[in-house]
């Protein structure tokens, strides 16, 4: 009789476990795509509130094309962030790149390609200085890049005489906003290509794994034989290089350069980087999550603008998004770490 009871209990045991496995499978999936669902919800809400203007092809094309600079800049930021470093000088480096092209090409009649070459070299110099300050002099990256970014901004004001410079070669304008594919300017496709490249590097190459390893634990990474300082410095130089690319696109978009307008990108770029770390690959800074985060933020801002909300709400939206994104990113990272430990 006891043998029969044991068999019955063993047969009945797996039955209640099935919904438990299903519940745990749905949780991570929702966490992974929650930001995508939030983006869809924002689009639906504003489409209902402004059906004549928001859900139109013209608005979609404008939103996709106009955010290329922000997306490129945010993609550059996630490289040092993955390695555990901040680059607060990226926006100033972008402005320096754009202004260098404008001054050399429009004001001093340089050919476009040499002007772009000098702009890229100037950005790489900033990245190298950041690397020396952080890696060699052991200055916290937040302080070091904040200081270097302020110096670079002063250089931008100096070489431009604190005025906007226009009249850049039309070839750059045509290559960014003057030519469209499927109604969207080419700058969007440049940013999309960079998303794909960054995603492949982060997910499938040794350098991507090394960046993550260094960011999670530099001491452990050093004991494992990785060149931690080289990776940290390289991440800062890469961020500067990507900021230079953003500056090139920005110069083409403006047909020139403005010495101060670039600073408006800092808050949304960091908000997109941290918010993107909560999606697609939760707990990690990732390219596709950053792409979704950029357009989630912009979709909300554009919708609020169409509702006639005051312009200061845009700063409140980006600031609030940054605070929430940092909090969520930290929570997701801690949860992911605890899961791995188990």
C-alpha cells in the first residue's frame, strides 16, 4: 500500500511545477522588451491624441532622420560606460569636430576631406588626453572628462569667435540631409549602420567581452591577464572618435556649426544610453537598446510638442528619464548579477 501511495505522489508532483516554469519564462522576456512595448504605447497614445499630425509618414520620416546625431553620440558613450568609465567630454568633442570642419572649409577655403581629417585628428587628441588623465594620472573619469570637455568647449568658442559658422561645402550637406532614401535622410542610415557594427562588436567579438569584463570588475579582469588600462584608455579614445563622426553629421545637418548648440545633446544622450541598458540585453549597455531608447525619448518629446506643451517640459522629460533610467539600469544590473551568481 505504501508503495502505491509513493507512486501516486511522484506522479502528482510535476503537475503544479509547469505554470511556475512558464511564469519565470515570461518575466525575463517582458523585462527584455518592456521598453519596446513602452515605445509602442507612446506612439499609440499620441496617435490617438493627434491623429492628423502624429501618425503620419512625414512625421515618422522627420523623427527618424533628425535623431541620427543623438543616436551616434549615444552609441559612442556606451563604449566607455561598458568599461566602467564616463565620457562627459563627448558632446564638446562633437562640437569641436563640427566647428573644425566649418572653420577650415567655410572660413578658410580648405577642401572638405582635409577639413574632416583634421576634425577627426582633433577628436582623437581629446580622447588620448582623456585616456592619459584617467589611466595614467588615475583621475576619476567623471571629473577628468568634465574638465577636458569644458576646456574643449572653450577652444570651440575661441576658434569660432563665439559665433556660428555657415556655408559649408554642399557635398557634406547632400551626404547627410540633402539626399533621401525612402523619404528618410541618409544620416539615419549612417546611424543605423553604426548600431549594427556596435551590436556585432559587443556581442560577438573578444573586445566586446573584454569591455564588459573590465566594467564588471577591473581587478578580477587584471588578475585574469587582461590589459585593463589599455582597454579603459581605448574605450575613451573610441568614444571621442564616434563623437567626431557625430560632429561630421551635425555639420552637414546644420550646413555649418554652432559653438553652443551641441551641449543640448548631453542629457538626452546619457538618458538614452542608460535607458537602453534596461532593454534587449537587460543589465548591459547595448546598441539595439540604445536605438530603442533614443526613439522612445524622441517619440515622447515630439508628442508633447504637438500637444502644445511648453518647451521647458522637454528638459523635465529628459532629466526625469535620465534619473529613472539610471535607477532602472542599476536595479536590472544587480538582478542580472544575482541571477548569474545563483
